[in-house]
C-alpha cells in the first residue's frame, strides 16, 4: 500500500503544523546580538481550526477573531419543535465504555439527552429517550476516586456514561422523562 | 501608520539546505514572496511580515493559511530536500541580518539536524480494528466465553444483565489481550522499516472511511525514502489481517522528529 494524503488528512496536517515543528520560543532562542527575536507563536493546545478559534490562539494578533466569536456565539442549542428543556448541567461523558471522558454542556429534554459544544453550537452526542433500554446509576472508580456515574444503555448495543456533580438529580429527571414519554 | 508597523518582521517557514539566496516566488501565505536568507550552506525561508499580521477573518481563511503554509513547505521540500519545518505562525522580530546572525549562532545544531533527517520524511501509520469482528473471533476461541454466553441466552433480560456485564468484561479482556499480542507483532514489523517512530499522544482521529472501527495505535514514523515501499508492503500485510485496517498517510515534513532542544543543550 502507498501513503496517501487525502482530504481527510487535514487533522493530521493541523496536528503537525500547529503542535509540532520548530518554534521561536524562550527555550530555543531569544536574543540575537542583543536584538530580541520574538516568537509570536500560534502554537495550539489542541488540533483543529475550531479549537483554534475557540481558544483564541489568534489572540496575540487578534481582536477581530474574538469579535467574530462573540458575534457568532450562540447561548443555547436549537431544540426541535415541541421539545422542551428539562435540565441542563455541565459534566463529562464517555461513549461505549471507552476510557476517554470529554466535558461539555448536557441537556435533558422531553425528547432526548445530548451534549452540546457551546462555542461551536455543535451536538457532541445525542440519545433519543425512546431509544434508551436501561438507565443505571453505578459506582465506578475514576482517577482513584469512587464516584457515581450514570450508565445509559441504548438500543444498538451502545452505552453512554455520564458524570456530573448532580448526577443523581440527572438520573431522577431522566427516569421521569422516560416514563412520561 | 504607527511605528510598530514599520518594524521589520519575518514569517519563518523552515531551515533548509542551500547556499544560494533566492526568491522562491509568491508561494507564501497571502501570496507573499518567500525568499531564503543564507548562512554558509544553510538558509531560513521567510516572507516579510507585519508585526501584527491581520487575523484570520474566518475559519475558511484560517484553513487556507494552514494549507498554504503546508504547500510552501511541500514546494521547498521538492526543491531542497528534507528541511526543518517551523510551526504555523512563527514570526521573528528582526531583519535579514538578524536571521543570518541567528543561523550563524545555531549553525551546528541546524546543520546536524538537517543531516540526520536527510533523505527521510514523516509518515503517519494508524491501525484500526473492528470491535465486532474481533469480538466474534475471541468468542470463537474461548470456551469460557461460549459457556457464559449460553447461560445468558436462557435467562430473562433482567436476570441476565449482570451476567451480560460479566461477559462483556471478559470479552473485552480477551480482545485487549488479542490486540496487545498482535500490536506487538505489528509494531516489530513496522519498526524494522523505519528510522524512528513515536506513538501519537492524542487520541487518534478515526476518519469517515474507518467508521465503526477503533484505533489500535497511531505512530508517527520517520522513514528513509528508499524504505517507504517496504513499509507499504508490511502495512499491506497488516491490512489483510481479518478485522484490521491500516491508514498510511504522508509524506509530511519531519515535524515530529526535530529534536533541537537536545542539540541546543550541547552547544
């Protein structure tokens, strides 16, 4: 097989261009003959243009971008017709018992439970209440501490785990929404 | 115009092998002409920049800049061979003389790094597996899992739940075992064909084409040009393993393999 550079290697490209490579910074070089060689590096915390704008890495140059972000900022997710928000909370979620937990704003409505990326108005995951098979509060060890996690089993064999400070409240609200549906 | 804008700044793309000052054409971001500033037989490729460059107007433009930056790096690699790429967005305060002095001061580490990377390029190897196929495979090979599975079949959904959990855990353990066994095998055969490899720290992105699959490992590999074909063959064999798929992307400039900190410490 031969190496390719497909359209979808954008992520890999960004990863390299933004996170790797040489930078002009303090631990490499600073002064040249008494002339400071300033590195205005736009190095990122994470890959992806979206992240770039979100973290304001253009910040050093850039007020316009922040203005752009402010202008385009949406403060709540778009709901479907006849959909009603019941609860929103900040927490973390993990899909299919993977190790990675991601943070986000979670919304429970009378139709679904979903995670929402505030800065980019993007749905992170969503589960329709009618697709939920089982909801269990389990005690799990996370980073050496015990905590309660909400385990949601879904139709197509997948599992969504949620955690938040008020997870018990979320559990109760979710159960009552499922039953009232 | 205020005075900061009159200060000279240079957007830096790369350090490369050449002893000739030359204009590389308008291949830079926003069609800026890129040129080389030479010291001895190495040069920095730069374009003139304002101290406070205009920010990207939108995501599209930011993307274009990143692509253009990479295009410039590609063009220069074509012309000068393997180079030391800079991160996107590095602007140095100073003029050509500043840069030349900086090259002079750091000539040894730059030169030795260029020599080390000569004739190589960076590639990304990602190996994915299909959890469903692997689950079937481990079930086929384990009498314990089969017995557990048979037990569950005869139970009500509620009663079977705990047992099902137990089954899931055992099966996942078996999958992990299988993966680490094969992973070690794959790793060895890849390692024979690369100069260096670094596991990607970040959770690997699973492209659309591999939807439903999970990442086993993602490796940034520094590969000699003459070895790319061999590596391709090794990857082809891995790709033919049932339940596995390989993504082989590149070549990239050796972003992941520049180790100047070490060199700087020596000087």
